[in-house]
């Protein structure tokens, strides 16, 4: 007696078909195969277990006691298979899972969350009219490792520092300018070029120091050796001292449209910019809701006038 292993679900279906149609010929016709194949495959199973599964007569075939024992189990497997197929069919309308988007606190607060969640803002660098269909449930984080899609910033010419099977797409450039409150600038005198800004109180954001594209600003901050420099953890935490007239900071060039109390400093500045990238793991992108949001964000960034290289 050989050792039997089930390698083909059709062998289980074959046992059911032979029992229900009471004939190898009828079972073969029902399954779309020839009778010789039915006889051979039933014979192989019988040889493996060392006893007959069906009695063969001119009048047809009927299960032996061993065949009846397998038939009961075969029907139970068929019911499970039907349930499995039904579950697979149901997944076509399965509720999309929550999609998590990561970016800096500033990008989330002033750009991504308003654009994706439909918040009412008079000026927005991403065109929300591009959102044509209902979005999945969204979550936001500043930790790329916990996100399905990340918007990452690098120095111009650098790739994001990511590993593994990830899909990376460059979607634009964020251009920066020195800004301050209108009241603060009203009191400023003797500022005619970018380097003169070192004479004034500076409001810095810690993450700027890691970006080579902001070296000119970082040089101003370094030249003051900590005197007259306040450092905020992120853009939202910079807002209060900036609007309160405590100094000059560096923000994206569209920031003055968000907050009309701010004004760009009227000096010719060197190039201050970062590259923006969309990053997602290739396996994660196979989820339709993630792929659709990834493509939507790519379209929103690349169509925006605010994120073009200047």
C-alpha cells in the first residue's frame, strides 16, 4: 500500500461526481474530462490506500464503505471550498482599510490634512478639486516607518534614505523664503541683503540643519553661535513666536498666503529648497486604496504651481 497525499482538489471533486452521477462516464462528462482519466485517477487513489472506493458494474458505479467514508469528508471539503470562494468574491467589495500618511508636522498641518480632509482654506497649494471619489479612512503620522505612504523631503539631488522593495517618486520642490510678521518688519532698518539677516533674531526649526538645500539659512544660524536664535521643534510650534514678532524665520514661499500677518522679507535670497518624494512599499501599493491615494497625491503635487522648481 502506497502513501497517499492529496495534490489536486479535483480528486476530491471526482469522488463526489462519481457518487452523485453513479457512473464514471457521467462523472467524466460533468467534469469535462474523458472516462479514461476518471478511471485512472480513481484507480490511483485506490492503489494508494489499498482498497476499492467504488464497485464497478455495467449498471454504473457505487461507493464502497471506504468510498462512503471519503465521500462524507469530500462533501465537507466542498462546502468549505464554496465558503472560501464566496469569501473571495466578497472581497471585491471589502471595506478599504485605513491608509496612514506620513509627512513633516508642517506639511501635514498646513497642506495634506486640509487638502485630503476637505478643510476650508482660502489658499491651498494642493488643488482639492482633484479629489474625484470618496477617500478611504485616513490617519496621519510624522513617523514614516508607521505609514503606508510617506511624503519625504531631501536635499536637492539626494534620494530618500529608505531600503527594501519601495516605490519612490519625486513629486516636486518646496521653495523657502525668509518671513516675519508685518509688525516686526515695520521696525526693521538697514537690511539690504540676505546676510544682513544675521543681525536680527532668528527663529529656526531643528530639522533644517539636516537639509543641505537650506545651507545658506543654516549658515546664518551658525554664525550667531546660539545668540539670538530660538529653535522650534516643528512649523506649528513656530507660529506663535513668529506672529508675535519675535524674529525672522524660514518657511515655504506660499506660507504668507496661509497667514496674512506674515510677509516675505524683501531681500534677494540664495536658492533655498528641498526635494519632495512619495514613498511606499511595493507590497503596500498592491492594496487598491493605497495605490489610488498614492496616485492622487502624486497628481496633486505635480500639478501644483507651488511645488515647481524655481
